[in-house]
């Protein structure tokens, strides 16, 4: 096996409350400290570090911390490795990143955007814990403020409904104002199978990240933003602008031999 | 008044079954023929012609024929006038042009796309006539085939429901297939006020077309495609690609004095 | 085999345009006339007649004519046989018969009720033929006028969407007026599997009709109205009032030995 | 003014954690105790008590405690006064009490029932406080267990979304199992104006309670159950069975002179 890409597909970990230093030099000594003192990094970041130290590229498909801290990007760059994240954009958030730019482009003032998500797989059970849910909700919610000229009131809920199994159902209610302040409404329901939506993205990401590595790219791959709810190395949240970045990258690749 | 822009905002006329010659020279003689022989052009095209002959630019905000025939574009160009159309993209079709490229980009195979529209204004009453409806349904439906790699089964209905007045409600049901052929569903409802959605587009179009005329642009203005269900002079149907054309045009304009 | 119950589960036949005499005596001679003269009864009624003549009870689970004509009820009674129909109430219409009485009870004035049905099984393909569809739409639509104090504007569509297979999806939009004329809206989507919803009703009907026959009941069994969109022998269309009739009948039955 | 009916239309108070004795004799002495010791009754019950002591009938249109405790019913009866409650059933819960009996009657096994409510009036702002919300959610949720043979997993949320004002929007997702365990789904959205839905119920309740008082009825009026989410004096939660109780009462009234 010549090259490995490690992908974090574990369920979401709770938000990390500790401060993570900006340089690896400031973290490294604490990695060996006794267990009762505690780790300077959350579990997902320790795995990311292990990946880089093993010479593997890394993809964070979850909202966990992973390789997001600057210190971990530093390690990746030192080892000449690329990485990408965070949190695969498979359903409701994908739609937000597609629809919000339309409202903005048409000067329709979004007053509130409510999204309720119900599903019943293991991921759902873990997100039912408020600590785990907090990181996910933030990742699903923050992009609207970046995409709309005036941040709307937003609400995101995620509830574990056992009977639904892997079938995520999202209901979004978008309340917006048009010409002369007239209020109007768009609602959508998305009935998708989370694993089925995620699997091809994971496969594509692995192939793209590995190709980037062969190109000599290292650190955060911002041009993979279209795959993520909280893209690293890229502030653009609109799906089609993100997609254009991916298409540009692809266009620059030499034809496969 | 220095410059006039004529906008067709009448209700949809039935599809024109006659053949319209490609040159104005072949049409002109027939314009004066007796009434019982009939007009070589539908009413909307006669109005477009009258606009051009009066030195006015022209915008067709309806699916009627208007200035779409090549012979009318020829007249516009001879007079140095720009025109744009057809059929303002205000609601359900706007969403189709935003969402369909997302399904394509994510390789989600849309198997069927059903759109039901109900509303109760005068426009709705006129569209309740099957002859008038035919032109509208075609204009609302055709873009999916252009936006998706495999044309899905589509169905569009428009029904006059008096109690709704100017409040158009659309329900769209999108049935698509993901990884391993797994079927999934997206549904949306759009509750919009048609006149309120149309009015600012009309104002913007008048200002943009008039500016283009001052620039010396003539004939079909393809870069206005984002405003229309059936754009003239442009084959692109994806909203954000159309929008990029508009933004490029705007970026090229000199700062207003 | 001691007793047989024949159930019509065929796809809907087109509405029968001929007049069917009220007595069997007026029909019988025409049954043997040459084929080119044509039958005095539609196919579904010939089958019902054959059932009665074979000593079988009969259930019409479709909107076809079946045993609805008075002349066929006469035959059933002469043979001491019960029958029931028409058109199994499995999904969207069941909801109409549950919800409309609520609007009436609360004095909420239903202005319009639109129901769009899409599905892709053989039944759907046959209903896609306008002739077959006509009978079905009437059966799905007429009850609202009977359940609401003021008949609303109604619209029912049934479309064959191949990808949905046996999964019927209905979207209903109910526009109603409350206190001081304030307009409000209820929408529902029903995603049901038609065969799965119908099967247990058919089994129950067979057992109930057979039990009624053993009781000596004959002719139309009006107390089975809760099972049907267009009940025979019963003008009540409200589901819970129909259900009370069934429950009364059950309560009168002696305990099984 | 001969007779008064007091109606509690205040926003929901937090659940009362204290134990309320079953007899008024055990409560009365504590009513005059110093403020720092605290009241033996929540505010809503003090108002109900004041109503009874002033000779007024009482209606609790909220989920607050009001006249629900046995000790307050005792006071009402001693004074010969009727009362009714709790919590007006205007929208989403009305639909639950209409639809759940249908699922039960058709032997469709409801696995989960999720209801999300968003609105932006003062009531919504107060319910946004978790303490106040707790009482309301319980009142909206508990009836499903009473109406379905097997209590489903349920979830009710109420969120304050300012832009909606008095327009309550509820989205309910009902996941049920039919024949052979086949899972199916019903979803509804209810877009109602809360005050407009409540007002006529309040007027009817006042007139009905006053009429009952003239009849000499006292204590809890169980036959008014159809108006309430948590009816006093009645364990029936199905809307149409509740309605039949009201209709029976009306039928027994002598014609007005």
C-alpha cells in the first residue's frame, strides 16, 4: 500500500472546551502527560495527528475538531500531507447552501429559517445527547449568516426518532419578505438516506485528496469546500461558487494516462 | 421622454400554430392583408413589432411569442434596439433552475419531477383555458431536460383556485436515486405572491435593458437569462450560471457618473 | 367450499354511458343479444351478476359500476345474497372523510380543497387514461360536497409517475376561512403503499360480508360504509359516523362459539 | 350584570411544583400567610378561586393549573358554579385528536409522531422560556398515548420565531406501519392564526358555560371536552367522540323561548 487516506466517519464528539495552542511545539510535550492531567487535544484530533504521523492524508467528514486547529495543519504541512473537512454536506445543509444564495440574488429578505431534522440511526442516537448535538447544530446553522446579507433568525433541531432508522427527514421553513415587505414562505421536506448520501462523497473525497497529494498539495484543501458544511481553507459557503472551485481544479489536472 | 421600454405583462396567449417566416421581408406584405385572411403573426408579436417600429426596446415577461421569432430580432437589430425574454422566472421555475443543477452536480439521478401550481388571479383564470395553459406548461417544464443529464419524467399542472387570489402555491415532488439506486424524495411548497415577485424583476429589467440600449447593445440580450424561464439568446438554464453572466455584464459597466 | 365472496379488485373501468334499467326483467333479454349490439351492462356488472348467479356474495372495491344498479341489487336480494361497495377508501379520500367533518364541526369555512395524487403501479397506468380516470376522480371528489355545509371549489388529479411504483403520494391543499373571514391553510402529504393499505381492508370485508350472509342479511350492506369512497346503501360520508355504524353492527353480533 | 364567566386567556404559567391538598379546608388557612412563606396555589388557581368567590363561572383556556385541583372543584360545587378546561384545542392538537383515532380504527400502528410548532406572538415568546414551555408541551403531547393502542415515540417542540407573529405554523410527521409491517408516512403543515382560531371557541364556551349554569350544572363540565387539550371531567380524547357528547347535551336543551 503506497498511500493511505484516513477518513473520520465516527459520530460527532462534544465541542472541545479547552484552548488548543496554535503551534505543535506548544502541544507536543503535553501529549505524554499522565492520563489524569488530560489530553491537550480531543480524540478526533489525536486520530488526525496519528494519521499525519503515519504519513496518511486526512479527511474529517464530521463536525468534530479533527485537523482543524492551526497546529495540526502545521503538522500536515511539515509532512507534506493534504487534508480536508469538516462535516460532510449531504442533505439539509446542502440545500441551505444552494437556496440561500438564490434568496440573496433575488433580494428576498429571509427573516427566519427553521430546520427540523429527525432520524433514527446510531448517529442520531449520539446526537440526541445535548453535548454532542451542540457541535452539529452549529455546523448546520452558521452558514446562513455567511450567505445572506442580513442574518435571519435561525433554529436547527436534531431529534432521534428511532422508527426512522437511517432515513433522515428534514423539514425547513423559510419565511422571507419580498417587494413592499410582503411576507412569503417556502417549505421543503427532504427524505434521504444519510449513509447512501454520504458514501459517494467519501469515495470521491478519498480519490480527490489522494490525487492532490500526488500533485504535491499540502495543508487544507479549500477547493473541496463543496463537500463540507464547515470548509477548511475557504470562507465561501455558497454551493455553486464552491463547485466552481472544484471544477477549476479538475480542469487544471492533466489528462490521466 | 427620450427612450421607451415596452414590457409585455399580458396574460399568456395560446401557442401560435402558424409558421412564422425567418425574415421580415417575408412577413411584411401579409401584415396589410384583409382581416379574414388572418395575421401572419400572433398578437404579442404584433405588439413587439409596433414597439420596435416606434423605437422602443422590448421585454417579453410572458411565454407568448413576442419578439422571439428570428424575423423580429432582425427588425430590432435593424433599428438598433435590444430586447429580452421570455417568461419571468419568479417562483417554482426559479427553484427548478436552482435545484436541478444541485442534483446533477451530486450525481443524484432525478427520476421524476412533478410540479402542481394553484392560484386564483386573472392570470390563473386565463391559464385555466387549456389553449393558454399549453404555452405556460411548456415554458415551466422544458428546462429540466436541459439541466439534468437524463431527462426525468415530468408533469406540470396549473389550476385556477379562486380563493387563493394572487397567492400562488406550488408543490413540487422530486423523486431521485442515489448511490446503489436508493430512491429518495424532496418535496417543496412555495407560497408566493406572483405580482410581488414579478414587480421588482420588471423594474430591474427595464433599467438593465435601457442601460444596454445606451451601450449600443442590440437584438437578444442573452445575459439577462437569469430573469426568464425561456431565455432568448442563451441556452444556459442553470440559475447560478445565468447569474454569473449578469454579474459579468455589470462588472464591465463603467461607474455611473 | 361452502360459501364464496367475489371481490372486484380490477383496475377502474371507464364510466358507463348507457342507461341501466331499474329491473332485472328489463335487462335479462338483452344479455343474450349478438355481440355487435352490445351489452346492456358494463363488464364489472356482468361479473357481479355472474357472482350472484353462482350464489356468491359480492364486494366492489373499485369505482366501476359493479352491483350498484338497482337491478343488480334486486338479483342479490332474490338470491338472498349481500353485497357491498364501492371503491375502497385507503388513503387520500379516507383523510378527506376524517378531516372535512372537523372543519364543519369547528365552523371553519373550506373555500377550496385540492388533491394531487401521483403513483406508478398498474392501477396508475390505467387511471392515466382519461376515460378510466373520470370515474375515479368523481369517486374521490364527491364526498366533500356531502360533508361540508358549503361545497368548496375542488380539484382532484391522478397522474401516473412511473418511478413511484406502488407508492402513492398525495398532496392536499385545504384553504379555509375562520373567524372574521381570515384565510388559513392546511396541507398534507400522504405517502402510502396502496396494495398494503388495501389488503387488510379486503380481508376484513370478505369476513364481514360472509358473516352478514350467515346472519341472513341481503342486498346492500350500508353499515360497511367506512370502507368505501362511494358507499352503497348509506348516505353518510363522515368516517367516524360510518365507523359507529360498523361498531354498532359488531356489538350486536353474538359472541363466536 | 346578572352572571359573569371568567376566562383565563393569559399566557401559560410554569408547572406548579408544590403539592395542592385535595380539600379547600387544608388550603384556606395558608392563603393569608406572609408573602415570604409563599402561596399554596399558583397564580392561575388564585384567580380561579377569586372567580368562584365572586360568584362567577370559570373557564381555563390555558394549560395552567387554574381550577383543575380537586379542592377548587369543591369550591365551585359549594357555590353551585360550573367550570371547564384546560387549554383550548385550536390547531395542531385538534388535528391529533382527529387523526389518531383514524390510525387506531384502521389498525395502522403509529411508531412515531413528531410535531414542531413555530410562531411569534407574545404567547410564543413566553413559551420560549423552558419553564413555561414544559406545561404546554405536556398538554399537546399526552393525548396520543390515550388515543393509540400502543403509545408511539413522540416529540413536540414549540419555538418562538418572531417574523411569524400570530401565524402559528405546525409541521407534524407521523410514521406508521401497515400490513406486513410496511412503514408509511403522513405529514401535515397547519398555517393558522392562533387568536382567530381561539376567539370563536372562547365565545362559544362562555355561552355554553353560562347556559349550563342556568341549568343548575356545577363543577367540571366534561361534555365540553371537544374544546380542550386536557379536558376536565372526561377521559375521552378523540375529537368526534367528544363532539358527540356536546351534541347530546345540546339535543337535551329545551328550545329557546
